[in-house]
C-alpha cells in the first residue's frame, strides 16, 4: 500500500501505521532493550532466524519507522539510519570494501566525505581515486581497477552545487560490475529519486533538509535491492560467501534483494555502533512530515536570490543550476525538473577580505557551519568547512577560494534579498 502513495503523502504518513488504540503519533521507544518469553526466542533473533527487536544498537522501533519512511520515499527495499551523514557514507562503502579494495569517487563532494575517503579510509587500506564527475566516460573508466568495488558521487555537490549526470555514472559503474552509491542530501527524494535512474545505493545526511530545522545530526543508507551481487560472486564475497560471525550465513542466500542492507545492520552496525538515537529519529520524522512543503519554497526563494545576485554589479559569478546560464542547467532540467535545492554558490568582486567583510555585515543571514535548514545561512568553505584542504585540493573539490555558499531558507524572500543588498551597500 505504501508504494502506491505519492511522495507528499509518504512524507506525512509512511513508516508508522498505528493499529486500534495505538498512538497516532510515532512514539519514542526510549528503551535499550526488548523482552522475550523464552531463551529460545532470543536465540533465534541472534541467529537472524526471526526478526524482532532485542537491542537498540541494532534496531529500535522508532528509528525503524523513520527508516521505512525514507526507504519508501527513495523507492528502496530498506534503510539503515545512522548517527550522522558521515557514518552513512562510511557504512555505505565499508559494507562492501575491505583492506586491499578500491573505489572511485567524484572529486566534487562534501569536504567531510573527501577527508573520510582520502585520509581515514586509506588508513584502513581502502584506496580511492577521485575523478572529475564532468569528464567523459572514457576518462572516468580509466580510474577503474580489478579491485574496484563502487562508484560514488553526490546528486548535487556540496558546496559547489554541481549536478551529477546520474545515468552516465550508472552506465560506467554497471559496465564494470560495481554498484553506484549516490549521496542525495541536497536534492532530497522530493526533488530527485536516484534509484529511478538506476542508482543502487542512496545515502543522506538527514541533518540537512530532511530534518530541516537544524535540531538533530543523522544519516541514512537506502538499498535499492537492484544490484545483482551474485552476478559478481567473487568480487562481493562479503555478501555471497559465509559470514563467520553468523555461523556461516550467506547474506545473498538468506536475504535476497535485502542482502546489502541486512549485512549493514547485522555486521557493520553491530560492530561499529553508529546508530541513530530514538529521540533524534522522532525529531527527524517531524521534519520529514513537511519536507514536500519546504523544498518547493527553498527552490523558489533560491531561484529569486540567484537571479538577483546574477544581475548585481558587485557579483563576479553565481553557480545555481536553476539559472539558464549555469553549466548544469540541462542536467538540472533532466534530473531535477521540480527544482534542485535552496543552496547556491557565488563569488563577489574584490578580495577574500571583501568576501569576509560582506558576510560579517549580513544580519538576517547567519554565519553558521550548517546548510539546508529553514533559516538562511552562509559559509565561506575555504576558511571554514574546507580549511584543511590545500589550494589544489580546493580546486579539485570544485571550491573556488572566493566561493561563498548561501543556503536560502524559507523566510520571505524579499527580506533575504534586502539583507544581501544592505551588505553590498556597506561594501560599496
Ligand atoms: C553534511 C553532509 C554530509 C555529512 O553529514 P553529517 O550529518 O554532518 O555527518 C555528507 N554529505 C553531504 C552532501 C552533506 O551535505
């Protein structure tokens, strides 16, 4: 029944369907543990022979309800909710990569993910090659090796707001027998559902638009259930061969289409424990209930702000895929026909110091290390989120030294523009 609902209805209703006399609102199951009648019942859960709750590090009813809603919105077979978006992207790769393996990633990705891939995962013996996501199929193909296990990108990159050619990535990955993993944080499933374009695994920092009110850090991994792991049996033995930590259980045999996502709970979450807390899941769910209302307003406001900035004599450049002048306008029209997101990037004429002075003069638009919530905010990645990157890495990540990332909120757009205008006047 849930799969027949439209996205707007799923935002409000999916995941929690109370029965007679049960709570109308998703309850917070603030409990670490769950009771059973016999020792045998509990033993079957540990062997993955029955499904049920036993310990909230693995599963919790509140967290699972929100995971079901997000899986329904993305059109996947299941989701794992994590304590952060960082954990979600780490889990998505680590679930199928181990020491000695390699994956390919777009270079234009969130700074935290770039560090995770280029430094921390390398320490675990998992190697990455970064590619220009706009490069030709042949150029991206050249990054693949026999031990490559995945191809990663962001639907709309943070902070450069480039749009990914999803079908191109899917073609390249599938030709090489590996899944495509796409971080869909900025688009949200309201504006783009990557699985419909052939993407295998979707990740989210739910901290951003999904929560939408900047109250809880969280993440999600959604499995489409479409990747045929058994077709590449020898490449994905972590799913197709017995798991010693479950008495020789084989995930593809026991769970079919849900092999990848079940392994993530049963093994990666069990051992690493970056689970979402029930109370954070409850707060996230409140945000999701209005996601379909907030996203169009973010897009509409951002479009007006982008047009204002593009026409402003003190602005050097604007990158917003909704502008016809954007290099990504055609990709946006294809993959994001209802709007992209509320985030745009721009640079003003003058020095880096002018950019900093401009930001310091803003009143309504706040300087915060956050993006994609109801309140407008701004950040200068080269001095904030990306300050650990070298100039060369900044350019590779699509972050010009003068780039300011403006996250347009859902306030009245006239007030947002008025705030920008008074800051320009102060500069001028
Ligand atoms: C913020 C962000 C992340 C990291 O998420 P956290 O919830 O902050 O850990 C990952 N990917 C993208 C695209 C992001 O914007």
